[in-house]
């Protein structure tokens, strides 16, 4: 599949029309505005850049902590962007969040230094010549209960998790393989070099308690060359846990607590499912793939359906053989995914999530069910639970929101990739400082350039763009190179989606080229 160079980027970043704050300030200290020396917490900063995808080097940032007129300076361990909604959708909403109300924040993860005593501390983030106003942090003597994340999901949309089918144990919770290493998302973490700090993990099954080795790991960020394209990796800290091999397959309770500054806090408790890949025949449901996200719920025949699977291990021994199955009554068929992240971005980590992209055919029209199928394990242990979808005998058109010549802020992520690639001696044809670009904000556009068409018309002359003109497709922001023959004045933009056998109705708008 021929894809845009930034497609790998959109698995983790979505540069959209986010609401920005004008001032440079600390929006929040996460996960709590209280901490113990030795813990890793985050200062989440707003207003750092007009471009929500710009990458920040932690070495360019300083965090100042002032207490009793004494100032301590620390460098962040991590600096990454994240997105939050200032007006969250009601819990009953079935649609995606209102992206226009989302805000870009930059999370600076830093170690709370020794030398601070219980009480208030002023926290200031310094980036270049810019300083945030002070934000209050409370230093405590005993760590608070940590926040523990659930299953990691890799996807290109903001769709909700697929509902858990009834009768499935722990269907959207953590599944941990006995005797294997697992990456857990725990906040706050602790300084791995501090002998007075640790993350303590235990498992309980019945009356038996099993202690697990837990280590805070650091993963450097940056750009990784892929085929095709470039992928931006976020700088991050995470917890690596050795799941005890003595655990039995089945339900267990996991307890995670924090020791910092010589004190141990209360534990966070959560149910987990212990799996054993060597016993697939005995425990097929526990080891089967899980489709956590299937999006969209209504899809035209031949259009893209994205599926997020929880772990690579559920597709072993050969993840590239994974199939997607469509069912309706007694009729079923399988298709090979057009995109499989286990193939395009192979990893040795069996706990990594997998992104699949498949296209239903016209064999089934109407209400249907979709499953992920690992044929090597057969239907007993290789079929995910069904997720309902509606397949239409039409091609759904994209929805144009706006169009206009790209601003420097909108082009910043492309310019950054261009500079990185040029420094590495590589060509990056998706961007050139000599060209002009058009930013198209569009919903429902296919993720593959082979499955949409774009044209620009001026003075009765229509120009159809090709793959070489497409620069970036990330979320709702689609950037294309403007043809050199266009001049100042009105331009008509048309965008079509392409289905199994025909095009959709065109989405059309007119913009003014200056």
C-alpha cells in the first residue's frame, strides 16, 4: 500500500484545529499537584507553540522549583505533546469529541529533587526566553496512590472503544502473559537512580501473593526512518514488570504502590487476566485477539475500516497472516488487512498493540459483524469477539470543513521532518521551502491516497492532484502542494472518496488564494 509519509505519525499525533491559549503557562501538574521528592511528575504547559505537533527537546527546557527563596533547577526527563478536551463530551455521547475544543499541551516530565521539605513550592517552566507564571506544588512526606492505565490502543482516530461483549472476562482490562515482561502505564513513576524510590508490584490469586520485579525504563524520542515515511517517537518513561511465572492462568488482582523518600504509599488495586500462550487449546477465549476499537461504525463497501488489536501475541506465531472476517447470518468472508502495523513496524515486544486497516467488499451489505482472525489458532482460539458494523452499498463522501493556504504553524511539523531528513542525508519530497501549500480541513477522508481524489479549479481549468502533491494527512488536517499555475483569486476545491467500484459525491468548497 502506498501511503503518505506522515501516516505513521498520525498513529500517535493528530495536528488538528485545536483551540490554543495565547499565554505560556502551566495548565496543570500531573497526575496530582502534590508529590514526594524522588517521584517523576509532569508540568503540562499550554501556549508553547502555535503548532500542536512541534517536538520539544528536553535539553531546551528548565524546570525551576522555588521554596523559601531557595531555587532548584532540573532538566525534564521527557518532553512530549498531548491533547485534552476543555469541554468533554457527555458520557452518553456515542460520537467523537468536538475536536475544535481540544487544546494542545506539552508535558514536561521531571524528577522532584531532594532538598525540598513538606509545604508549598513554586514551579516555573523556562523555554528559551519564555517563562511560565509560578504554579503551586505541594511537597508531602508520603506518596499518594498511583494512577494505573489500562490497555494501550494504537489507532488513527478518536473513536470510542468498542463495547465489551457480554460474557467475556475482563474484556477491556489488562491481560498479562505469565513469565513475560509487560509495560504498564503508571503515574507518577520514580527516579530509577534513587535508592529510596521504587514501584512495588504484587499479584494475588486466592490466598497466594506473588511479588514482581518492576523497573522504570526510559525510551528516547526522535524520528525513526520507516518504509515508507518517518515516524516521530515520543520521549517517555514507563514501568516494565516481570509477570511472575508462578501465576496460574485466570483472574488475579494486581496491587501497585510507590515508595519515595523512604515512605511507601497506599496501593492501587485492579483486576487483571493472566494468560498463557502455551495453553491456547485449554484457554481459547483468554488468549484470543481483542478488537478494542472498530471505526467507523458505518462504512461504505471498499472504504477503510480501522481495527485496534490489544497485543501482538494474540496474532502469533505469524502476525502478518492476520485476517479480518465479516459476517452476516450464515454468510462470512475474510480479507487480508491493507495495513498491519505488526508488519510495517515490527517489534519484539509481544505486548505491543496492533493497528489493522481493512476494506469490506460488496459480498455483505447491511448490518454485519467484524472479527479479527488468527487462522493459525483456528476459530476456537483465533477469533475475536464480534463487533457490529453497518456496510453500505454506497461510498460515503468526505466532509470539507475549510481550506486555505497553509500557515507557517501548519507547516511546522513538515519542516521539522524535512530538516531531520536533510541532516541525515535523506530526501524528503513531501516538503520544500520553495513551494506553496494548501491546508484542507476535512472529516471522513480515506487514509490512503489510492482511495480519494482531489482537484483544484480556477478560471475554468481543473487540475487533478496526484500522490506527489500530497504532503501530510494527519487527523483532520490534509496538506497538499499547490500547483504553480494557480494565481491570486477564487479556487474551487473538490474532494472525492473512492469505494469498491465508484466515487462518492464530491465535497466542494471555494477558497480565496492570496
